[in-house]
């Protein structure tokens, strides 16, 4: 899995990068085929914004989060992405579903 971190008007500390790696590596619990995560951090008027695009076999997922500090914004972003990936996985499994068996013919035993 490839995690790409970019920042606008902000320096990303090593501790924050490590925190993001730990959080986003957990997304493989919901989809094993997550191939790429693009995270963008920015700061506007004392608001810390985090946005991410996740590419997987189920398609593209996009989420954004806002908080007073980047660590909290990343945690909120992880929660949103995990919810989306989990619902997508469940939707795919529901569509596949259990195979339907043909109805069993009732035996008529007349005595």
C-alpha cells in the first residue's frame, strides 16, 4: 500500500507522519486491496483540514475532516474512511450473497 502525504501551507512533522502511517495502514482490515492513499493537509484560518482519496478494487473513496489540530483531523478522517470502506465491503458481500438453492419439492404421501 502506498501512502502519499502532501501539505499546503504547512510543514508536516515526523511524528504526525508516523501517526498517519499507523492509522491508515489499519484500513486494510476493511479492504485488503487498498493500493493507494493520497492525503492532503492544509490550514485555513486556524482550521486544520485533512482530505484523502483511497483507491482500491472496490473503487475510489473520498473523505474530508476538519479540527483544531492535525492529529484530531487525521483521526476523524480515518473514522470516515473506515466507515465508507466497511459499508462498501458489506454492500458487495450483500450483492453476492449466499447462493439460493432450488426449492425442495414437498412429498405427497397419501395413505
